C-alpha cells in the first residue's frame, strides 16, 4: 500500500498560472516541504555537496561508425565540462564506444538489462554480468519508453535496479508522470509510487550507487521542456521524498537529473536550479555539437 501524498491543496508558485494552458497546476505547496540544503541556501552553487551528471541516452539511434565518432566528440567535450559525463549507447556498440572513450572521463552506460539471471537460455537478453564485462559504469532502469513500449512494470524496474546494483554498476532510475497525470494533479502520487516500488530493498548504502532521472513523459522528445520553475518544484518534491523515506544526508547527496527535451539553449537555466543535478539527454545527445554545449553548460 503506497501512502498518498498529502499536503496543502494550492500551488504557491506563480509559474503554475503561466503554464495552466499546457500543464495543470500541482496540488501542493512547495513551502510545506522540507527544503533541501541547496534550496535553503538559495542556489545550487552555494552548497556543492553533490556532483552533477550529464548523460546522453542515444536510444535506438546511430550506426557503428557514427556511434564511434560521436563518442570521440563527447570524450573531447568532457575535458572542460564542469560535471561528470556519460553516454548510454546501444548494446551492439558498447565495446567500440568504450574504446573510443578510453582515457577520457566519460562513463559508459547501457539502456536496459535482464534482471533474472546472469547467463542461460534467455534469447535476446543481456545480463548485468555481460554489461559489467564490457565496462559499463551505468545502466538505465525504468526509462519511460521501457515502461510504455516494453511493458516494464514497477516490479520489473525494481528487479532490474537491484540486479544492476548487485553487479556493482550504478543505476540511473528513471521516473516521471504522463501529461494526463500532471493535468489531473497526480504527479506526486505517481512519483511516490515509482520511487517506493522502484527502490524497494535499496538500503542507505546502496543509495550511493543510485542516480534518479526525473523525466516528465510529456517533455520527452516533444520539445516541450518543463520550465526551470516547474522542474525545480518537482525535483524539490523528489528530494523531500528522500528526506522522508531515507535521511537528510541521502536527500542531500542523491543526484537527481532532469530529462525531457534538454538542449543547448535551455540547459544553463535548468542546471542553475538548486535541486537539479544534471540531465539525461535524448535527442540533443545525438549531435556532437549540441551535446558538447550541454556538457559545458554555464554555471549560474
Ligand atoms: P529527449 O529524451 O531529450 O529527447 O526528450 C530524454 C530521454 O528520454 O532520456
């Protein structure tokens, strides 16, 4: 039984008015939540307790030569980047991309895995042991496309998350609400459910290897980015969830990426939000130039 999110029934932020045509106001009061240390300090830069991570999610895109040259561009771009960088490449290219990233600080990620075995008669599946053996540092779990197209339930997402961690790989757990869910005021209940079920069995120590990617489904691949205000208030909710369900220290340290139509134009403003600790980037990660600009966002 997942407890419903309770709280004051009005949104305190003026941005809700501006967005109401597209995205309905959230039925909560940001001021009612325990503010994170960085939000209390008024800016992200003021409290540098956690790293930031920009990760590209190439999805089912690129052919081998393109993947390798893109990886080389990312390796170059990461040299001056103010944060950690990773690319989640398609499975057939992981080894080649790993080679192309050699000597750089760019981490390698996979986009999915099989949770129930390390090897055996599971045609088409890829185990976390295999991913570790080719040098993956990260694996995504619960991406909305896995949930919507491939039917990954919260229970499957949880099993994958636990398996990835058990393998000693960092897990980027993706959560996010549908447009209808935001419009009907269900955003925080949806996120609460996804976090509660997705992180079942993940203890304080394991939390060090978890990255959260908050990706509103209505913003993925649509060009409709959440405004920094809407993204920040949702990230503040997610961080407060960790305060309530884990501890202040874990809430202060967990990396919460934003995802959904992040591009070179909107990245600086999004990354300036106190509770946004990086980005998971789809479309704009497929071009060296735009992803380089995103990795080298200007700190405000
Ligand atoms: P997008 O995808 O940047 O193309 O919206 C983000 C994601 O799905 O991770």
